[in-house]
C-alpha cells in the first residue's frame, strides 16, 4: 500500500511546521495508521540551518508539544528533529506540502517550481479557515494559539482524507 506523504512547511522549521508534524504523527499513531503515512516538516529559509546542520525544535515549541503528551513514543519522539530546507525534489516526493502561511506558499513555490499538481496548500484551508495563517509564535510568543491552529488544521486534514476515502 502506498503511503500518504505529507510535508509541513513554515519559515524556519523550528516552531509551526514541526509542531504540525508531531501533532499529526500523534493523531495518526492514536488511530493505528502509522503504516499509512510518512510525515515530515521543512523550512523555506536557511536561517535555522548552520554549516549544514539544522537547529532543533525551539524549546517553547517542544514544551507545548509535551503539555499535550506528544513526544513520549518512538514515533512521536522529536528529540532528534532538526530544521531542514524544502528542496525541489520534495515537490514530486510529497503528496501534500502544507504551509503555515501564504508567504510559505510563495517561498515554497520559489524553491520547488510551479504547483502544477496542486500539492501546496495552507493547512488551515482544511479547517474551514481558508486563507488563514497559523499563528506564528516566533512573533507572538503564544504557543497555545499556534497549537490550537495546528490542531484545527490537522483534524480538518484527517477529516478530508477520510471523506476522500484515502484512510
């Protein structure tokens, strides 16, 4: 069976996209669907990547995940997660490139080329919040709001996959 491959994208890959990656991994694991998914995250910038090595998830983002008991299983353990940049090859590899905001969409397309297969979307489009951005905690410091947005988006995405008969 072919896996559904999802890449979450934000600016630096240390807050919004890794929170999304591990929230969805937690949901998938709790539903017994690990074998049906491949889930990752990446950045549009290289700001959190130094000498080829990405920074870990921002500590307050890690704390927010832990508050929701995410990270306690081998599948959701985020200790080794490091920021990486989106590549041109990611476009053909992943089925969905789910972005945190419209700047991420624009910058992802700059890297991957045109979205000819309609794979690049805003995560919150799946939460009946079309065009809305996931709150950026880098600027707001409000990781709870970011988590709520991500949870809405991931729940909507799972519902979409169910409605489409993909899971």
